C-alpha cells in the first residue's frame, strides 16, 4: 500500500467554531484607499488558501494547539462610510468576545482606522499603538481624503485614550513633510527608522518600546508588510527598499508579545497580484503562526 498523504484543512487543521477559541481571524478585503497600486483585497483569501500547506509547529518546534476561529471576510460594499462602519461593528464584537488575540487581515492600511476605533472603544483604559511600517501614515488628508492608507496613524491618535507617549513606529524610511512636522511637534512618539534598526539592532528597539509602553493596559500591534524589505515582501503596493528582514520582524514580535499586553493585531498591505511565488503572503502567514505560538506560550506560562 502506498503511503497516505496527510491532508490538512484551513489553518493547518486548527480552525474551530468555538466562541472561546484562543485566536480570532477576520479578513477585510478592501483596497479602495491606496495611493498607488492595489490588489490587497485578495490577501485574506490568498493567505487562507496557503494555510493547508503549512505545518502546525512554530519555528522552534512547539506544536501549535491553539484553536483558530475564522470569522471570514467583511463583505464588499461600494459605500466607503458604510463599509468602515461594518468593519468597526464586527471588530468590536470580536474584541469583546472571549478570544485571547484577534488578528485582522487587510486590505490596505486604511482598514486600520475602523479597527482601531473599535479597539479604543473596547479598551477604555490607557491604550498603545505600535506600527511596523516604512511609512508613518500621519497625513491629515491624502489624495483628497482623510481615510486613505496614509492617514491611519493620524486618525488613530484622535482616539481620546491614545496619546503620543504610547504611539511607536518601527522601520520608517519614507516621509511626507507634514509627518516630520507632526513628529517635531510630538517628540514623545517612539520614532524608530529602518536605519536605526540596522545600527542599534531590533532587540534594543523592541525593549525601548516595551519601556515606553509600561503601564499601558492594551496594545494594538499593526504590521504593514511594507515595513519589511522588498526582498522579503515584494508583493505590496508601495515597496520601500532598505527595510527589515523577516528574522528581525519575528524577533521584534517575540519581545513585544512576551512583555506587553497585546490585545489585537493586524497584517495589512499584502498584495497577491504583485507577489512573486507567494512569498509575501507566506511571510504574513509565517508571522501569524509564530504569533499564535507566542499567545500559546503566554497561556502556558502566565508569568
Ligand atoms: Mn506602509
């Protein structure tokens, strides 16, 4: 008899309908707000479609046992305002549920606006926002709109429980004048350029952000895939050279998740039509699986 091939289902067989599954996943396939090339609306489905082919252990050999409740995608709607309203409502419901970590898959970075609004409503204490990105997304208005993918952090800082003291960027290397002005006016922002990551090391930067966010009740971690170097993540609309490696990303997230109360995460700007051999979608999936491992480790060792 020939050897049977082991077939996995979605999320490597970890998918679960349980309301108290440790991980929640939701897709926001929206790319109406980009300044240049789109395609991120295809990311949630593409990333999911790769998961049956992925193993179910972390890179350190820990077998994943967390359950993953996949809520599917927020249905397309040509009315932008109504769509963001729906994203906010759905995210609010998930954030208020029993999951240890909701992970939202974009979509372009504009989807982070309604997601963070829901987050700020859910966690009414002091909240923190960390953005892994080549851009700061601090424009007040971009391309004639306040909700473009270059406005995300600017809109998020308008939430009353987020202050610049608890806002941090990692990987910056492309700026608008008004973003530099915003930082000059608000110098308590954690402002870490890609060059400073190269010079000082990602672990130093991660520990600085941990120290910056001390006393914060809940952290939202936003991963824009263009924070990575285009050699790592070519499939994105606005690639910027000189960025971080996936190794650095994983080491960064390992430190952040181990030391801070991360209560939500997004992965945005993956554009499958611009990708090569799915490496960018696979980078997103790899990040998610390692993060699932970080959540599992924390559950097993609460202190
Ligand atoms: Mn970006």
